[in-house]
């Protein structure tokens, strides 16, 4: 039976996929809240991460994988290439025991921490993608709650790794605004 974190990631992959498939052709070059990424580059980032996931979950080293997932992976078909990356990622998450550790660019971490980081990444980038492509920015409230708890618990450990942008203070009580502000997005 798949681990509960794996099932949550599959749901987040599916939510992100819905947003990718809804990007209008004339919106791929739009900017996103991630200042260095257009909609296309944001999707490319997620494509890279999800092609990487099976290798990480199989305990391959960064050296073994090399640079094969660097650069432009989406070409002229970002939605289609995302579908491919999402499928291999889904299969890896569903077939992996998450009780061990994995090697990431900033060190070795428990696999469930990697799962949490990927869940947050998918959810926050779903919002980035929605904003950049002009879609409804409403996120799954349960996913936001999980992400907010994870981010609050682990933010200090991830400082300096480049995973999250510096926090932006907010007085909002809205959980989505709190999450986005905590992870460096002006809402």
C-alpha cells in the first residue's frame, strides 16, 4: 500500500497538471511570482524535479544522474513534457518505501522530508502557475494547511538552500496568504 505522503504528492501532481493543461498558448511567456521564471520556465523547473524524483527515490547519487535534467526540457510542448515527467514521478512515489533517506543537492534527508518538500513545491508552484497564467489562484485548503505546517516546521532547516525565498511579513489571517508570504511571495 502506498505511503500517505506518496498519495498526497500524487494528488498535488494532479492539481498541478490541471493548471498546466489550462495554460493558454499566449501565456507561456508570462512572468510568474518567481522573478526569474516565466510560466514556461516554471513548468520546466517542475519537469526537471519530477524527472529527477525516480532517481532520488531509487537512492541514486547526484553524480550518477549528472546534468541530464538541466536546461530547457520542455521545448515547444511544455504541457506534453510535463505529462511525461508527472507520470514517471507518480510511478516512483507509488512504488517507493519512504522510510529511508535520500540524497539531495544540499545533503541527505529522510525520504518523508523530501516528500514534504516536494508537496510544498507542487502546491506553491501551482499558485505561481495560476497567477502567471491568469487562472483562478484558489488552492486546495487542506493542501495549504499541510504546506503551512511543513513550512513553519522546516523553514529554518531549509534556509540558505535556495528552496524557499526569504519570508515577507504579513498580518493576513488567510492561510494561503500566510503560506505564500512565508515562502517569499508578495500576494
